[in-house]
């Protein structure tokens, strides 16, 4: 399942759903157009749910509203499709390659601010992947040859009834109003004259769902009759007033007027907070609201009280996050109104700087806490604020504040390297390093992060080049920080299969992680790499010793990421020592740790090792594990990282399994593994079968 759950009821749209379903059956690119707030996204999501039942590879939703830089569109697609970004080719090409043999529906939601980039992407994917269909939502068509457009109209509205029919108002718009009114004012019943007033409200708002929801949110303070009367006066005033609003299409004017009326009905501090919070992309949490929203007449202690008022008026939406906290967000049209008001207040630059400072502080605190007991919490926090981190880095670079971009990009080294965003890290760090050449700790940390991102993509030449630049920047092989350069070069040599030179480079690193500027994470990563070197040189006892030391250090810190690498390398050592039971136990522990941090690379390497361990006596289980692993490698990049040792081990596993169970059984189980979804694959790999 790749589609989010719906959080509110879906009203009507039976005819539209049938029409979109028919278009998707006949055409490969369908674009839902219409005014903001008309319900394009909800209709697309519901249509995708119906379509995915008939597609072997399901449907994927890619929400583009938070994206501002069109050059990162390919990166976002990689992320949303669950592809691990560990290759150096163009992101768009990698997406196209992965989709080439898939049969799925790709939903690109909110494309109006990225029309050119989305049109180019759609054409590329349709040409490369004949089994892929694309459903787009946008306020304007993409303009791609073969595109079929479907305009989403507002919900049907019955004309306000009069006389004897006063209680007979009906229509989907009224149904929506009734449901949202009941949520806003519990116990409210729409009967008699009140129902006629509600129908008048829906008619006045042209059946636009967002406008209806905003109006219904006013009911705790107004009766339905008062709401209808005030809306009438509001729109009559607009019609008789000269200005730009009179030249807008009626539905655009309706929504703009409704949001404007909601704005006028807000308290002054609510308007101010609304404007400031429009700086966020992809949502925010209470800490972010206070950091960016406070200032001047709005003290930090009052922000949440004022924010509660915006939530009550349906201008801000809130939901519980996976960690049990609260995340807030605005719909695009509401956020755009707030951004306009922020400019009118003359606060745009100051608020964007506050947003930048909040994100930079978040990155620095995450860096400080990464090698500790809250590592998983930090991963989840940064993943939730990923769009905001992009926005803040874009602001730094647009302001030519290279030092701030270096500081923030360097602090996010683990996000780029450990969490699968290497390409994006290189994108920002390259621009920041080019922008700011001044020596200092920020540049050193950014070079380290850039080298890790290059290593994460498998660009070993760039990794070695950055390692040498880093060694020069820190002052030589014996200087504080030399751990970092030694790790980058040593890891690159290990991946190339040159274990002798890798060992020599790693031996140049200082022996302690405690020196100032010594990059303790680099010291620990060196221990991971030393263990690999020992394994590949056949020194399994030495590998076990290094792995056990790393595991002990990881447990003292309370972290999980490096501990999982210790488990993996300890499993390799156990395999070399001829201890299959220990190998499987360590590999499963590694897999558990990698799964917690969504580290697909570490997870698939552990799965390959589990398959190798089971090859001789649990052949069917091992064959399915190889199929599961192959599916994961397809989403990561070069299988087995291109390492000669890992490729040889994988080939030997397949040979042993085929010899054990025969080619026919192997192909059957391997094929089952290839078709197994991510959650079921993980559960299967973590199980410890007694036989197979």
C-alpha cells in the first residue's frame, strides 16, 4: 500500500470517479484541472485507490506542493518511490529505468508551480515505461502530447429553495456542509429554515469544497442563518467594488473571497501567525511554530493558544505523527494567502531568516545527538521536516550565505549518508562549497559530508579526491580531523577491492577519537571498514575482534546505526569461522537495526548473508531470500555495491542453493521473493525457520 489513508469522509463524485477511471483505462496521462480547493487531490487519491486493484505494482502518490526547486523533482520521485539513491546517474533516468518494467499508476499531486519540470518528467517516464500511467493534479494542464484533461467542477449545489420547498435543499455540497458543520458544532441539525440557509451558503460558495469547509468552521460563533447573511453581504460588497477581484474567474474569486473573509474574522494575532507559518513547507511541529511564529506582539508562550484558534477555524490542520507528537499543515491555497499577507506586512525576509535559523538549529542538534540513544527519534524528526530543510538550504544559497549553508549541510552528514539522501546532499553541498571558500570548521565539516555523500553514491573517484582535500584542510595525516580523510579514502579502496592499500590508509588515522575536531563518527566508521578489510583478507578472528569492539562502543553510546554495522561485520566474521548459527543470529540482529532507520543498503546486505548461511540446508528459504534481496538491490543501485568479494559470495550462494534443491525449485522460490512486498519481505527475512 503506497497511498495515504483518508482522514475525512469523501462526499459524492460518483460520476467524476467513473469518468476518471475510464480516462485512465484509455489514456496513460490524465490531468485533473480546476480551481484551488475544488477537490482535485481528493478525487485523484480516491481514483488511484480504485485503479491500484488492477495494477500489479499498485499506485504511488507523489506530493509536490512542498517542492520549490524543480531541479530536485527527480530526487523527490526517488524518495517517494522508495528507491535508495546510491547511483551517480541523473535522478530522472534512474526513476525511468526502475519503472521500465513496472505496471503502476503514478499520481503527481499539485504540479501547477512545476509545470515545465513535470511535463518533461511525464514525457520521459511515459516513453521509458510502457506499463506506467500518470494521474496529475494541477491548476493548469501540463501541455504534453497525448495528455487528457478532466476539469474537476465544484460539488453540485441545489438552488436555495423557497416557500413550501424550504426544507428540501439537497446536493453533495450541502451534504459536505452538514458533515463539517456537525464536526464544528456538535449537535447541530440542519432542518427547516436552517437547511435552507445552509443551502444558500453552499450556493453562495459555488460548491467549492474548501470554501464550504472554511465557512462551516465559523459555526461555533455564528448560527447557520447568520453565516448565510454575512456571506451574502460579503459577496455583494465584492461585486459592487472596483478592483482586481472583479476580473477574476468567478470560482477563483469565490475562493479568494472566502479565504479573505476567514482572514478578516481572525483575531489580529491569528492573522500574524497565519502569515508567519506560511513560510513552512511540508508542515511543522509545535517547536517550529514557536520558533518562527513568535516575535513582536506575539510572545512564544502564546503561540500555541493562537495556533489552536487557527486549527479551530480549519485554516490549519493537525494530525498525530508516528512518534505520538503533533504535526500541523496548511492547504496550498491557505498558505499562499498567508504568504501574500506576510509580504504585505513587510516581514517576509525576517520570517524566512527565522525559519532558516530554526532548521539550522534542528540540524545542529540532530548532529550532536545522532551518536546517542535518541538516534531513531532524530531520524524521524528530520524525515518529517525534510521539505523544510530543503527550503532553508535554498534560502541560504539564494541569500549567498554560503557559510550558513556549509554549516547546515555539514551537520546533516548522517542524513545524506545514512538515511539514503546522498544525491541531495551532494546537490546542496557542492553549491555551498562553491559559494564559500573561506577556511574554517564549517568548510571542513562540509567537505566531510560531501565525501560521505559521494561514497554513498558509489562515486569512488570523487570520494578519494575529497579525502585528499579534507586532509589538506585539516592540516595533514596527524592533525585532528584526519580520521575523516582516512575513512573516506580507506572505504573507497575497500569498495574497489584493494584491501592492502585500504589497510595502509586506515593505519594512518590517529588512534583516538577524543581529539578536538576528531570526528568521533569517522573513528567509528574506520572500525567498520577495518572489519571489512579483515574479512576480505581472510582474518576472521581479527574481524570478530574489531566487530565486538565496535558493538561494545555502540552500546555505550546507545546508538543503533553503527551497532547494526557491527552486527553485520560480526556475522561475516562468524561465517568465515564456520559458525552458521552465530552468523544467522548476528545477521538478523543487523537487519533489525537497519530496518529501524530505513537503511535499505544495510538491510539487503544482511539478507544476502542470511541467504548464504541457509544455502546448504534450507535451500528453499535461501532462494526466496535471494529473490527478496534482488528486488531490494533493484531499488538501490549496483548489486552488491559492485564489490568483487560480495558478488562472488552471492554467486556462490546461488550455486549452492541450485545444487541443494534443483533449478526448478530455485526459480519458483526466487520468483516468489521477487514478488514479495517490503513489509512481508522483512518479516520473512527476520524469521528463523527450523527447516525449508
